[in-house]
C-alpha cells in the first residue's frame, strides 16, 4: 500500500510527463481493487476523466479505473454516471467516448420492483 500511494503521488505531481502518468495509471488499472477504496486515486480519476489537458489515453484509463472503483458502491456509481452523462455530449475523441459508453453499459442491472 505505501508503494501505491507513492506511485499515485508521482502521477499527480505537477510537470509529470504524460507517458509516465499513462504507465502508472495502467498499473493501477491492473491492481485488484482494495477495500476501502483509495479515495485519492478515485478523486484523481473522476476529476480527469474528461480533462482536455490530458491525452485521450490518460482520460480513457481514468474512466476505466473510476468505473472499476465505483462498481462496488452504489453512491459512487451514481456519481460516476452523473459525470459521464453530463460530459459525454461534449467529448470529441472517439476513443474516450467509446470507453465512457462501454463503462456506462457494463454496469450491474438495477433490480426491478414487482408490482
């Protein structure tokens, strides 16, 4: 866990090269989700999913990581969905748009109430 925090601090450091950020985010995407959720990583990803200052590869990885981390918490998943629904109409890059749409589709089904 201390290594993960150190890697996250590196990714969020000002002036970090985009290629290095992308590599660190890829590593984070491969690490099994821990309980409790790492709030700093989730915050970074939610805040940068559609950040035009980052290249599309970083945005897509942020979307994937945020989605993975939010799946276990209904409240977080609602927040993820709100952000995606709000920002998706303005996304011009097809890779970022496709990643967001796939994550939006790949969610647990809501249980329907019997009437």
